[in-house]
């Protein structure tokens, strides 16, 4: 025991001597010399220390924007550390649907990747000087440290880090709150420019399961969408921007807007509802495109009504009207009226928006046009390569009716289905009208009553169509008789 006490006493003396020498060294040696000696000491120790450390700061030194790599790592570790870390913290991240659990400060976890063991450590640095700052990176600096053996350098730097960043971004997409955007009017208040897009939370319940459409056609659309969402490398290989155009056309009430919502819910994309009449000119249209994010659907509804984009130059009537404007005052008024148009977006500008050079900025975008009159659109606007897939949404068929019956009445089959199937083959009725007739109007109405209401509506529509056909036949007959008499 006496020898042990003497040994501890000697060790204490050595430590005190080392601390004294260190203090003297820092006080009496120049800073440059001490830093140089320290640098060589680190080099000497690195010869025997086999591990490499990589630091990821939350805020880089050149700006106040949060580092995207740090955010991706935080989400990756949150998904992989909650089962092993002993201390966690919960954050409500902006645009996230739920709480995010992440490693607490000064916590460490380990994992293996392709045989390489590595360690993640969460740290925080507090500045010694106390000052008031509006920027979080000046108050405290959070960072992650990745430690691994130097023999695994290539695996970690070339494969593992890319895996972490990609997985972290994918987790952010899956957990984010999706948005529905609309473009703001181009006007500004007192010279202050408003944001190009404003948004609300996108919470539309439509899915492909509840969408009334023929199952084969529906499955074809789903397969096309999923193939596109996984085709980043393929698009790069063929030299095309990672985007795809869909043209949805058909009578009103056939589910064009519902399909857009179902597409967004399937792919978990944001939706940008572009109102062309609120766009000042082609330059502003280009800025709106740049302002959209990846993993999004850009929708222009009723494009045949938005602007004069039929591709027709000037009709004969317009030319005749122009010839009649001979008075100088009338010409001036016509010019002022032309300049006062709310939008000067041209067909050329819209074509460049869809597949011009600027359309390649970003990726994983879907552009959707909807129209009730596809014949009015310029062929250049809807050709393949711009609108890659043309989807006709027509009147309700029996397969689509069965989806609606299941949604509204919880019915898989019923004796009245045979009658309804026959009437749907003979009558044109949109899915929206069928759904309205299937919806119970009171608590007393049962499923059979709703089906009978639908049958009555189909019979009435059939009779109306028959009467209309008779009237048209009479008119044609009268016209032929008039021509014979003439």
C-alpha cells in the first residue's frame, strides 16, 4: 500500500510538471512558433492514429442558410438512430407531417456499411464571448462528426456518404407536408415584389383506388407514372430533361381534376396550379417555371380557355375588322386596348415553358394540360415530346360505375346492376352525374333507392338524347327540302 501511495504521488508530480511546462510554453513562446510545433505534433500523432474524421457543420461559414447536407444527415440518423441511441430529442421540422426524432447533443451511435464500421457523433460548440445575434450559427454551432478507419476511405467517401445523402433526402420527401401552389398576380404594392407562388397545404383525398375509371386504363396510367418517377438515369442516358407531359381531355365532369389529385397522392408530389391569365408576359412565365421545385406537377386547367393559344394567326373576320378601322382615333383606341391586355403570354412562350432550354432547370416534373375541347388546341402545343401521353376521359362505363357504387354505397353487386349496365351502354352520362345520383340525399335513403334514382336519371337522359336526335333529323330533312325547292 505504501508503494502504491508513492507511485500515485510521483504520477501527480509528473502531471503537475507537464502542466507547468505547457503554461510556460504558451506564455513565453510566440504564437507562430507554438502553432508550428502543434502542427508537427499532429502530423506525428497521425502516423499512429488510424482513424479519419469528417465534420458536417449545420451552418457553413459563408452564409446563414442551413446546410442541406447537414439536414439530410440529420434525417438519415433520425431514421437509423432512434433504435440504438440512448438520448434523443424531438423536433417539429418545418413542412413535416410529424415529429422528427434525432440524436441529442454529444450522443454517439455506430453502424456498419459494406464491412466498414463507423461512428456518428452529434456535437455543439458554444462561443466563449457572449453577444446578441440574430443568426443561430453565431450563437451556437451544431455539427456531426463521422469517424472511420482510414483503410475504408474509398468506401465511405465514394459510396457511403452518397447513400446517406440520398436516403436523407428521400426521408424528407416522404415525411414532408405537400403543398398546393398558385401563382400570384404580377402587380406589386409600392414597388415591393410579392412572391411568385403562394401555397396552402395539399390535402386532397382523391386516389386511384377511388377514381372512377376503367381498371385497365387506370393501371396503364399508374404504371406510366411509376416508371417516370424511377427513370432519372434513363432520361440522363437519352439526353432528355426529366419531365413528362400529360394531356387530359374529355367532356366536363369526367374526372380530369380528380386525376391530377390522384397523381399527386400516388407520387407524393406538390401541385402548382398555373393561372395563365395572371401571368404578365413570357419572361414572367419563365420565372414561374424557375420558381417550381422538383417532384412537382404543374397544371394548366382548361388551357383552351386560358388564352388565345389555338395557333391560328388572324382570322378573316379580324382582317376585315382591321380594314374598317381607318380613322386615326380608332386606330389609337385599338392600340391602347391591345396594350391593356392582362396577359401577353404567347404560344411561343408557352412552348418554351414546356420543353425549351429553361424547362431542364430542375427535374422530376410533370406538366398537365386539361381541356374540354382538344380540337381547339394548336397541334404544336400537344405533340409528342411536349404532351407525351394523351388520355381521353369520357363518359361513365359500367366498370367505372362499380367503383362509384363501392365508394358511395359500399356495394360490390346488386340485382339492379344489370339494368344500369345496359343503360350506361345506351346513354352518355359523366361520372360526376352518376356520383350525384348515387349519393344519399337523406338518412332514410338506402342503397336500393339510390340505384333506382340513378336508373330514372339514365332513362331520362336516354329519352332526352332520343328527342334531340329526332329534332336534328327534322332539321336536316327540312334543309334538304329547302335545297330541292331552290
